[in-house]
């Protein structure tokens, strides 16, 4: 004969009821998100971006050449190329650099980025900057310069830029990158800050350890 079912025993749980009551009371009071306050500046503002860029380039061992316009920029680039050993010069295929190369007075073995990446025999690369960051002396380049190898393979990397591309800090640089959709239209962005170096062995500074030994920035100051 089947035994009659016994009623399930209940256990008092006052803690649970107290927690639920606190939740109910809290839900009765409307909540609002905290007011958003603008972040405080971590670093002092940049007074003169060009003067700051000069100082940072000197500290980073970036060779900064100031030019006035496209013509003097071309002359400055050629003056850097002249003493280099013979070999390939890789150039970003851009209209400004096409005009620059046409004005060179000496013959050059040019390889344009539209023909492929730089070869291991390249003695120099010439590319354009997207933006310059005064606070750190950094040069922002993108995949448009001819790929990742354009800024690391040759022993000398020459970058051309205009004063209008100079911004005070990285925050402003990235804001302009997003506004102009450079990040959406390129597979990578890179900040180049000085020539490649290391001091891992006995704290002796060695240039050209992982990339170009020389980083040359030719900046046209004509607004």
C-alpha cells in the first residue's frame, strides 16, 4: 500500500527577504548617471608645436630639415640621397613625390610602391607622413606609405610632411585620423619616433638595430 505524500518542509530564510526588500526599495528611487566631467590634462599644453617638434626630434635622433616649399623639399631630399651607396630607392607612389622625383638632378634607381614592396637591397625609402606629433616628435604613417616594410627595411628612411600636418599631441592626431577615415582605409597605422636603436648590451646605444639607422624628416613650413 502506497504511503501518503508528506508535505515539503519549508525553511525560514530571513536574509533573503532582507536583501529582496532592499532591492525593492532601491528600485523605487529613480537613478541618474553621474555627471561627466572633462578629463584633467596630464601634461602641460604645447605652446609652440614647431619648437617642441624640433626639441623632440633632437632628443630622438631624428634629422629634421626645414624647407619652405615643395621645390626646396625636393632639394633637401636629394641632398640626403646623394652620399648614400648606390642601390634602390623605394618611393611611395604619391603625386607630390612623383613631382619631387621628376626634379632630381641625378639619376636614381627608383622603385615605386605601386610596383611592390621595397627590396632588401634598398638604400633608402621616401614616404609621406599622415601627421606629426609635436609632444613626442613622432611621425604617424599608414599602409599608404607602401606597406610595413617601407619604414623598416632600408637603412635610411626619409619622410616628407607639411606644417599643416603638425598637431600638438597624440590625442589630436588620432582625432584627425578618425575624422579623415585614415584608420578605416588602411590596414595599419604606425608611429615612428626616432631612428631604430637599442642599448640592451652593456647600455651602449646602437643605432639601426631593428630598422633604419637614419630617420630624416623634411618639413615644408610654407602654410
